[in-house]
């Protein structure tokens, strides 16, 4: 925030003589007559310097300005501090939200990976059990082999039951078809109804 002191280029505790010297120097530099071709732009600066000197050269006006300036600066600094605190809180909240989102996404990724791994293990166990069933082993052997491969007992029992039932239904299908064909080929005897 530009102050009247900074416009004249002096410190806030400058003496009256220092303020007067600074004013003369700035007035000479920014006087419109000394800045040909740029009169309108420097006129504003020159008037600001003139107004600053008018207030700071009068002890009463300077005292009022210092009091008002100190009050306003305190208010402005307090306001800036609150704003920085709000921004900091918002930044922290955004950071925490980003962390939660990242953790949620990472957890979902891990769960998908675990699910895929579990499905792959299940498919491997079923394939392994099918191979034993096709080799003619019974349900109990299939169950025992699955247990030997660190398959949980309930899951091993379920896979063994399913694979054994599927194998039995496949093995019984050709016999059932052959029996149906034999029955259809037999002549129908009169009196056998």
C-alpha cells in the first residue's frame, strides 16, 4: 500500500526539513514543464506529490494522517492476515480432499486387483479339480487335493462337489443317449402297454 511518505520517498519518521527536501526533488522530477510530450501522465504524479507534501508539511494534518494511517494499516493487516488464514484453511481442506480421493482411488484399485487375483485363483483351482475328475478320481480325492493346495475347506468342498457333479453328468450323458437309442430301436410288442 503506497503511503504519502513513500510518494515523497522519505521514511515515516522523517523530519520536516527532510520532507521539504524530498518534495522539492520530486516536484522538479515530475513537473509537467520538465516532461515535454508526457505532460498528462506526469501531471497526476505531480499532483499526488503536491497533496502528500501539503499534508505531511502541516504538523496537525500529519498527526491526523499518521493516526488514520496507523488505524487503517492495522485494519488492513488484520484483514490480510484473516484472508491468508482462510486461504491456508482452504488449501489444507483441498489437500485433505485430494488425499482422501487418492486413498479412495488407491483402495478401489487394490480391491479390483485383489478381486482379479481371487478370481484367477478360483479359476485355477477349478481347472485343477477338473483335471483330477477327468482322470477318474472321485469327489473325496478332488477335495483332498484342493486342501493340499491351500484351498479353504468350504471352498474346496464347494469346488469338489460342483466339479464331481459336472463330471458325473458328462460321464452319464453318453450312457443315457445309448439307452434311449436302444429303447427306440426295440420293436413295440402288442400287449405291453
